[in-house]
């Protein structure tokens, strides 16, 4: 017995996958009929001046807001003048003014009694509880 060397003849090449006659001949034509109509391309309008500079304006506004926020935090946080040397200078000026007798006589009144002082403070909105000085030892 002679063995058949053609493998395709052994499997009978018909595996159930077939196409109709002339399928590939008019495939392109059928495909074009099934595709939707080609739409006209949308022509974009050129950008306006505002659209071109809008991002830069927003960037400048953001940095201006950050600068204002930092400035406000700096102003709210500092109770003394700008630098420590200015604060020391202010303290020296105050110490010299207190040592000066003319300053004391001009700005410190000895003829006001405690009752009138407390009465004027009460009229200004101070209460007796505000005047108690708490000390911790």
C-alpha cells in the first residue's frame, strides 16, 4: 500500500468555510453602498483676540491674587514695624520720651483722680472685669 503524501487530500480541504460566488468581485461596491454619506468637514473659525490672550490674563490674575494674599498675611501677622531693628529703634525712642520730664508733664496728668479715670473708662466701654490684671507666679 502506497501512502498518500498530499496532506490536503487527506483532510478533504472543505472545512465548511465557503463564500458565495463572486463575493470578492463586488465586495468593494457593496461596502461603498453600506457606508454613510461623507460629511462636509467643519471649518473652524479663527480664534478671537480674547481667546488668544485669555490664558495669559487668567495667569496674571492668579499671580496677583497670590501676591495680595501673601501681602495680607504679612500685614495681619506683624504687630511691630517691619524689621526687628525698627522695633528696637521705636523702643529706644519711647524710653527716651519717658525719661524726659517735659514729656511727662505734658502727657501724663497728675491731677486726675482714680474715680474720674474709672468713670471715663466705663463710658468708653470698659467694664470692671476688664480691669483686673491676672498674674501667674
